[in-house]
């Protein structure tokens, strides 16, 4: 047992497992149903992964600093409601408003966490409740259909460019920008430092509070972007639209190999994780696993992935 | 970690002491202030009741008070279980999964409109046992795999929810066993039986916390795990038992919820986690563990329920309720955290 955990603890093995798993899954799918990963179905796969990936990228930033964001599904739903509600009256301006709302609530989560010193999972559980209540209130508890008039501004999201779905391109842009931010900006380096060891980062003069707030702001913004895309794809906004996405998004981050303890991981790993989750989901539908039972698999996958990737030396007491 | 965080303290305090902390420190210092903090939730509850009564005298009517007791039954039972977990300094996010599992087992085994089962009160036992097993599973995952409870229980939350929705086939199944339904429909001394069950759960929780070794050990772990371990507390056994006890309470709550609703469906547990955490935290049990208890939680549940009832009486949209509860969590945690003990907040 000890040997097994030693193998998993080696850095390069942790980095190599997710891509290997992805290749294995693709091979299984390809053998089970030849021609699956060509043309239209590949586009469909990428399109389906896009929203999950954008959500997961946002959470990646928060998990990298050693926190967690449990409010993403609420923020995404709120953004979808705002978009659906405002499209008829202010047209395309509804996009920046919806995404701005995500930014504001992200910053709010960050401030509650940092200034009031509330642990992040409670802080975001609470702001998630605040946001969910507001979404319910704006929508009066109903799903809002985006009418013909409003759909003019959203059709481009559902289109394709040279055979590639626009959503996949959007996700790629989000992914590349996030990757560059993490690797080449001061904030990105600080995030990793804070996640790797907060006291050391603090002693080295890193503005820990600001770094954390920015991470939560990014998470909120990306969650809102995901919510907007989801609303455009489904042509409706609803206060519970994204509720089913919290678990897959966190699972994607962890399965990709980002440690829940922070400081280790990145956007590229999350991309691999999101693809794994997507393929597993499609595979389950394909084998005939009941759609309601998918959550059972994701829950189990999450626990196993956390158990493998977690850095136990960093948490003396496991609470 | 090679860096000793003790020596970093001056830096930490310099960096972190905001104006707000200074204000908190002034208000919550000394013995008198400590006592004030202990009784703050109770004062909030009384003031809340007075304010709502002034705004709408209907609040104080016997009929409304019974309504409040009735709607507090399920949250109180849930929050009893949650209190023990938070007292340990952990969190159980699987409340909704455990509750829906219990409700699902109950309706599928008792008389219902989907199959021919008719196990009567055995179904209740099975439901509570299933939920307790989920709790034990939480404890085992946390202690054996050594992962933080919020991650372990996040996974179990969706495992439980997935299983119960799958077993229900995505639809609502009605509970038609009259003796179980009577929990919600029959009254004893004017109060529905569900309220008495919740009161019994509360008494049981009091006994566990104040009169059993388990209760003392839970407090000891929350107060300082390393010290507890050195004092000979079997951490793993206490943690697993505590999660099991929590699962038991969630199971009872699930039975009550199914009896009240007369059915079980995919959304029977929606919002329960939030209500339970709010109640525990608003009651004054510290998230850091080791401080507070089931008496605090009783006050917390009453605050949450009275506020929800008051908002309805005052004609405020019920949709805003979650928003208000969220703000309450933030305020309560911010006020109750023992800041000196927290060097790093994750």
C-alpha cells in the first residue's frame, strides 16, 4: 500500500496519469464505435465540453490558491437569467451586464473570504446562496425563454467557423488566455506561490489578499461567461440552469491533476480533465448508464481523484 | 512545512489587521464580551420576534406558532446532525444526498404507488439505516483516504443524490402508508407528531453532546486535534462515529420530510444543506470547531425559521429567502470566528 502511494506521490506520474487516461478513453471509444472522433461528432464533443471547460478553468484559479468555489453554478445561472431577461430590452449590451454581474459576485466572494476571514467553502456556499436567491427573484422562479428578437444576438454562439463550433473557439480563447495569465503574469506566479505555501508567499512580500480576490473574480467572471454561453445554446435562462455543473466542473479540475491543496496544476491539466469528464459522460450514455446515475460515477471519481492528487504533507490536520 | 508559522505572526498581524478587525476586537474582548457573544443569537431571536410582532401581530397567534414549529421540525433534526460535524471542525456537505436517500428508501419500501412493497415501520428503520450508512461512509472516506471532509462529503452528496433519483426513476413516488403519514397529519397536544419527533431528536442530541464520551471527544477534536490525540482519543473511531450519528439524524429528517410531503422526488432535499449550515452557524457554533453545541443550534434553527415565516407575513418574495440566509451565514461566521486561532484561512 505504501509503495502504491509512493508511486502516486511522484510528481511526473501525477502529471502523466490524466493524459494517459484520456488517450486510453479515446482508444476505447474509437474501438467501441469506429469513426466516432471525426467530423461532426468530434465537433459535438468539443461543443459539449466547452461550457464545462470554461467553468472548470475559473475554479482552477481558486483551487490553485488552495481555496474552493462552490458558487459557480449559481453565478452561471444568474448570468443566464440576466441575459435572457435583458436581451429583449438592451440587445447585445446584455452580455457585458451578465458577465459583469459574475465579476462583481466573484469579487464579493473574494472579499468575504479574505477580509472577513471566512473559509472559502463556507464563504462561497453563502455567496452562492445569495446569488441563487437573486436569480430566483429576477426570474420569479421560472425559466425565461429567449424570444425570436433576442435570439438574433445569440445565434453567432451556436454557429460554426470552418466546421469548428464557435463555443469551442471561445473555450480555446479562454483556455489560452488563462494559460498565459497563469504562466507569464505576476498574478499567475503569485497564485502558485500562495497555493504552494501561504506563509512563505506572505513573507516574500506577495500581496496574498489581492491575489486571492483576483482569483475569485476570475472564477466568477468565467462562471458568468459559461452561463451566458449555456443560455445562448439552450435559448433560455433559468435560476437552476447550471446546477448540474458544479460537480463535473470541480471533478474536471481534480481529475486533470490539479491538487485540491493548491500550488500544483494548471489550465492545461484542466483541459485534459474536462475532456475526460466529457468522454466519460458520453461513454456512459453510449453504454446505457442511466442519466440519473451519472452523478454517482462523478461523485466517486471526484473522491478517488482527490485521494490520489492531494498533498497530505501540506495539511497537518485533515478536517 | 519547514517554515514555522509562529515566527511569522508579526508579519501576519501587520498585514492583516484591518479597521474591521480592530472594531471586532474592541467589541469582543474580555469576559463580559464573551458572555455577550454567547447570548447574541438568543438576543437576535427575541428582537426578531418582537420586530415581526410589531409589524404584523398575526405572528404571535397560536396557529402561526404551531406553523413555525412544524416547519422547524426537519431543519432542526438536520441541524442536530450537522452540529456534531461542525463541532469537530469538519463540514458535511452530503446532507441533501443523505436526506434524499432516506426519503427514497422510505417511499420505496412502505406502501406506495410504484411497487407492491408494504413493510410499514420497517421501512422507516431501513431508511434511517441507509442514511446512517452514508454517514459512516463519509467518515471512512475522510479518515482512511485522508482527504478533507468538504471534498469527501461533496462526492458523497452527489453519489447519494444520484442513487436516489435513479431509484425513483426521475419521477415523484407517493407515500401511501397511513401510519407513517400520520407523523405529519396527526397531532398530539396541538402539535403535529413530526414536531415531537424533532424534539426527541433534539433531546437525543443533548444527551450525546453532554452525557456521552463521544460528545466530549467530538468537542476535544474540534478544540485541538493534536491535543485530543495525545490525550488518547481514538480520532478515526470518533470521526467515523460522528459522521454516522450525523447520518442518523439526516435519516430521521428524511423520514419526516417524506411524511410531510407525502412523497419523495428529485428535489425533496433542495436547499436543505443551506438551511442546516445557516442554522448551525447563526446559532453561534464556530466553524473552527470546539465551540458551541446543540443548544446554540436550536436557537439558530428558530432564527432561520422565524425569519422565513416573518418574511412571508411581511409579504417579502420567498425567492429572496436564500439571499437573506446567505447574508446571515456571512455575518454570523464573520462575527463568531475566533480570529486569533486562524493564521491562514483557506
